[in-house]
C-alpha cells in the first residue's frame, strides 16, 4: 500500500487514513490512486463499515494538492481530475457503510470526499468549506455541486459555494452536513465505536441491501463524468 494511505482492520471495521499530515492530507495523484486501491480492497472484503479519516487533528483533508499541479502536464492534470472523480464515485458506491471522521479542515475536494460517505462525524473545531468558486474562480468538479444541495438544501449550498461561508462543526450539524459532533480529537474514536456497534448488530446482507435500495430511491447522480466534461469545455476544471 502506498505510504500516503494507511489501512487498519479491526474485525469487520476498516479504518482508512490519509497520511499526509504535512500537506494537510491533500490529495495528490499518488494519494488518489492509493485511496482507490484501498477502497477496492475493502469492497472485496467482508467489511461492514469503513471509517475514513486524515492523519492528525489539523485537517481531515484540505482538498486537492495545488502544489502538485506544478509537476504535471495539462494532460496529466486532466487525468488526475478524472481519477479523483472516479474515486468519489467508487466511495459513494461502496457496499458497506462509510463514515468520515473529521478533525480540522474539511475543504474543497476534502468536503467532496466526506460528502460521498454515508455519515460525517466531526470534532469541535472542524471547518467546512467549498471555496473554489469564490476564492479561486473555478468550479469544484468532484461532485460537490451535485452532492451538497442534496444534503443541506439548495439555499444553504449556495451560501457555501457563492458566499464563501466557512461552517463550524456546530453550524454543519445544524445544516445537516454533519451527523454527530464530538469533543475535539475524538471524531475517529467515536466513529469507530459506532461502526463496531453496527457491525455487531447488523448482518452484512441486510446492511448492503438497505443502503442500495435507499440510494436507488433518490436516484441522484453524485458525480458524473458528463459534469466533468461540461466544466472542461466551459471553464478550468479544478478541485481544491
């Protein structure tokens, strides 16, 4: 496994950690590839729950690694954008339940990552934002524009996207973006505890089928490569 991703297995609960604390767990192309591989292996296992988190307490994931763009050609950056989008699609389609355990910054591509989990637990002091449009004059293309309104409602989503608001854990909870707020530094342990309880109490087939039926009932396209292609034609595709 790539050193930027750590995987820990405890019974039927898998914890996947983005281990780039020095870069606030930002997603370069190596990390995207390693995370996709970790998800693939988890999906093929008997895991009932996956907990996704970032190393340290400063950031769950600060989004795309902007510095990495300097080392890539435009074609490589385009491929990175597509691979990041596929990562989001695969995360949303996981047969097991998924929980994002958030501490610190959860911004841009990091928020898009968390949005594709079934639940989001956040430590006090966490910050949520989707700053691409207001701060960088670019569109988020990893599903934020499609997922966020479905989770918090269109009006609240517009506040994050167009007004550049940053939400605290409590504000995110009030908006429905976060499912549980914990003491700072405890989001991961609380998420793992909840995951272990669900794993003990629910058969995998029941869990898998219930999740699939519920997601099919809303039938929302959380990603789409068509969206990426549209943005590529009209503006600079970007995930931050």
